[in-house]
């Protein structure tokens, strides 16, 4: 797990934190920040259902659907 050290700065009326490249998200990534005492956890925000549907719609359709082998279930003793 990469660890980085940085320093806060002022950005307008807000405090800003620069994320070094080895721990950074892609530019424009929406994040959620959770603070508990002096510990902050930053993680990427989940997609909404509409965003997920749009991303799935962008994916190419499969050429063909493969037939699955049937599942063989063992006999159970009663």
C-alpha cells in the first residue's frame, strides 16, 4: 500500500491537499472524504445507477452468447 506525505495549502477560503502522483486519483474524480479525529479517509465516490447504466451502454456488445454446460448437482442423502 503506497504511503505519501504532503502539506496542506490555501485555495480561496478552503484548505487544499495536494495528492502526490503515486497516490492520486484521475483528474476530475469525485471523491468522498471521511474524517475521524485526525484520520482522513479518501475514496472514490460510487457511481449512480444512471451513470452505471450509461457506462454499460458504452461497452461493445458480445459477438455471440456462449451456451453454458449444465450444472451437475450431487444426490443428497436424506
